[in-house]
C-alpha cells in the first residue's frame, strides 16, 4: 500500500497499495495516484497450472556466488537533494547493493542490483535477526522505511536489524522506466463506448511503450523473482531465517516467499491482505463497494464541515456534488491548472483520496472536490496542493517509473483477458452498480496487450503461523481478503481494526491496540491465543 521518514497521514495515491506513496505505507500514503489501488485483490482467477516451492530442485543452477557475496556498506545519501538518504543517515542506517541474476535459470548471465538499507540491532544480547520490509505497490520503494518502522517498533526495534529493500527494477534497484506520459494506467472507462475505446487505445499504447523500451527485461519483472532476490538478500546478510513485515502487495510477496522458501521465515506480519486466489492484473475488481463505503464516510465528514468546504450540508448533498462533477466532466473536461480533467480522470482523482481515514486526508479530498466543482462551467481553477500533485502524477511523466514497474509486475505475474469486449461487458455491468467507481475498477489495462507470463503463478502454502492485520473498511485490500487468508492459514491470527476505512494499519493509522499487539508478537514470537479485534480509537 508507498516516502521518507515517519508515517504521514495524507493520501495521495490511487492504488494500494492500490493509492499509496513511493514505498512503504508512509511512502504509500504519500505517493500520488494509483499506487495503492493496485495492491488490491480482484476476482479473476488465472487458468494455468501453479508453481510452488523453490528449494531442492535437482536441476536448480548454483547460486553460491550470490549467497556468499560481500556487501559493501556505505552512506545512503546519493546527493545533496536526497531527502530519503538523509533520513536514513540520521537514523544510523547504511546502504548496500546486492547482486542478483536477471534470469535465475541463467545465473551466470546478466546481473542486476537490488538496493537495501539497514539499521542494525543495538540490543545485540537479545537480537532476534533481520526484519525485511516491503511497503507494497507493487512497485513501491521501501529502502527509506526502516527509520519509521524502527520508531513504530519502540523498544523491540532494538533487537532487530531493520532492512528496507527496493525490489528489482524499483527505485534504486536497476530501475525500469517505459517513459509513459503518466504515473498510472488506471483510468475510468468514460461515459460511453467511444470513451471506452479511447481507454483501450491508452492501455495498448502503454503496453507498446514498455515492449519497445524494456522488452528485454519484462519477462523477469515478477513477484517470484523478487522472492528469489529476497532469499539472496537473506543469505548475503548471513541470516538462516528472516522475519518479514509486508503491507498491501507486500503481503502477497510475503506469501510467495514463505511458499517458495519454506523454513526460512521467522516472525511474519502481513498488513492489508491480498487474497492469493484473487491476485491478478485486475486487482481493483470487486473493490467498488468498499470504496463507496469510504466515500460515504468522507461525505459525512465533509457535510459536518460545510462552513469550510461548501460541498453540502448532508452526506447525500455532498455525494450529489461529487456525482454532479462526474456528470459535468462527461460533457466538458474541467480546466484545473494546466490540465484538462475529463470523465476518465475525475473518478480516479476521487478514488485516489480514499485510502486513509483521517482528518488530513479527508481535508485534502474535500479541497480537491471543491476545486473540481469550481471548474465546472469552464472556469480555470488553480488546484490545491494534493490535487495538483495527483494530477501531475496522472497526466505527466513524473511518475512514469512507478507506473511502469507496477504494471510490469502485475502483467508478469498472471495473464489478463485479451479481448476488449470482456472489459466492456464488465464495465457496463459495474457501472450499473456504481457509476463513479465501477468504470474504474473494471476497466481495461495494459496487461490485455502484454506477452504471456514466463512462469506460472504460485500456489500459496496451506498454512503459516503469521500475524494478519486489516481494517474492516479497507478500500484497497478489502477485509474479506484477510478473512480468506486467515481461513487458509489455520495457524495464523487475525488482528482486526474495526470501524476504519483505512489501508495499512500498523504504524500508520495510530491504533495503540494494533501497534502494541504487533510489537508483542515481534518481541516474543508468540501469536495471540485467539484473533483480536481493536476498536477505532475515539476522537
């Protein structure tokens, strides 16, 4: 679900994970459009035979030179403008590059590097080991997350080496960029068939750009290869086993790693669960009801502050304002700053504002909706900061690298339907249920025009004693996902935050009940005796 130091409370991403920041949940909640949403699980199953555990294959090529490599630890600061590096340095972190094969079937061939950061344990007498982090996306940077995770862990953090990892082709790890004119492929389908056909052309063009510019590496941009990289990181750190904290898409990565490398995990916390049976390129399918619930909660908040935002005095009036903006944009694009915001973009902008349940994020969305309402009728409006950042992400190439690698991972992991008619049918059906979000969650994407995956998807192991964390109103990784994984893993425990429309909870939302429970598990390695429900804090 993906930016630099302590957790922020704003929501500037559309995806996930699916709207997230540039890396971990703090990064995730500060990234503009589309990151967090794409960490979500949809509903399409992939009709191919599954892959499972990795170790022990008789024909597996030797990786000894990678496992035994010496890491050159150095300053994390890359230059005078490197805010993430400075925050890492202030926290006492050091950084290194881990060499891994591009293609694990040819370990003597081309190599790439995976960038990691580490804050070492200070309580060495009670050291547990390394805690590897992944903040979601997919495609989110995590290298900058150890400082705020270490703070969230409180005293137990002193017993861990807290390790941030930028996955292959992300951030500092041999980055991939298809030079897109956008940071996300997520768009609404428009109001009619002509609008949908434009969405098809947009998705095809994004796929073509990746094929032209990055075709030689696209087959190796997968979650299974990221899991293999994690195991090389584990070995290069000198660890027999690793503990793991993953958010949003990072929960799926954790499931894949624990399946491919059984016996190599210690304490595992997964926050914002992806249901592996629903993991595929159409991750947003099925999330419209949760996003509608979050929108209604925000609308009630805005109505209570009508003297500030003037969006309506009741929840229904605020929702009518949003619907009026959508309808207006279907006829005439809104002029906001230097951008034209049409029916493909208005619902995405609203969607982007709904992953964090707090006053700061709600205020950002309220100002954005106010800006869009002012633009109805042809006036040019100067956008508020959050909306400006979101539109720049969606309508310029500033976030191209993020959107490129996110899409490459999704398309590389599993196939999507090829025929646009499949999506058109789904869009029409979804629009009937929710005219705002349905055309977003069920729309076509670049994976419809991608080459088939090189590997089969992973059949996730049947049990793992992990701590699962989810909010009941999570609009990105919806709560039913957590219940599914809890049922799949009888030895796990589910830690629920009730009453919050929140994506990413531990260290992000501010629930003492959740944070204390997670820290107790990380301290002792003992899961709670039963599932635990934490109520949303009052106020």
